[in-house]
C-alpha cells in the first residue's frame, strides 16, 4: 500500500489489543447498532474456511472459531488474541499471502475505510481470486451520508488520517467489475437510523453458472 495508508496502520504498531477494542462514543452510536446485523450473520456460518482481512484483535473472528477454519491477515498481527494463523500483509495482496489456499468466505469488517479507490478495486479482485465457486465476500463500507460523512470528515480534519467512504452504487459496480456474480447490500444504520455504514455481500458464480 502507499505510504499514506501504511502510516495510518502504523498507529497500531505499538498498540495493545485492550486499547484497540476500547469503546468510544462513536462505537455506541454506530458500531453497537451495526452489530445487531453483523453478529447474527457471522454466528450462522459453520463448516467454512474463512479469511478475515484486517482481523485486528479477532473481535469478529471469535464468533467463527470452533465451528469454522479461520485465517487472518493484518498489518499488525500482534494484536490478534485468537489461536489462529495471521499473515502480516494487506488487502491488496491476498493471493500472494495465502498462496494456493482457497476460501468459502472472505470477511472484512471496518477495514475498507483505509483503502483508496484503487486499493478497494485491488481488494475486491484479490478476494475474488482466493474464493471458491459460490464463495462470498462479506465486507463493511462506510456510507457517504449521515454519521458516515461525519466520521470520515473528523478522521481527516481532526486526526489527519486518510479514510474513505463510498456510495453503494459505486461499490456494487466495482464488485461487478471484479467479476462477482451477485451482490447484496445490507444497511447498517446507526442509532436513530441515521445512515452510517452498510454491508456488501458479493458471491462468486458457481461452477455451473453462466
């Protein structure tokens, strides 16, 4: 990734998992309501091989281990508290990091906000490369509106961190360009239903599909 993005991830190089998962006001207004849709979806996955890109501390992967095989990718693998394999690297080089391994699900939660448009395209293409037929990419995206706009603006102007948000129609088009066959978008609205984020679920065509 370019230096600007590496600089953003470098904030966590000396961080502790305990600090990384601390709840903030934004967490209560946005992340907690989002989990009402994310957690049931992930909890329903069984007998899958899952690649968690931007695994962090393993906050969401903890819902998956035990009934699935989980592999992580992160710029800061020391943060992960789970007994899983975590490759050090980023979202634009998945195939290089995992080699010939294929996955039923590529998962990414609250990571794509660090990716500029070219990196998002690379991530989608790489996810497609490492998925099996009928495999799914499940990823969260920050909205262009409501708290999503406020969150990105605050990161850039107050903290000097390059973060990005994307319109739904643009993400759907980017996923189709990456050759995903079907795309579903699920709203992840914040407290009081103010727009904040959404979840894109994209599926690879099956062996018999046109």
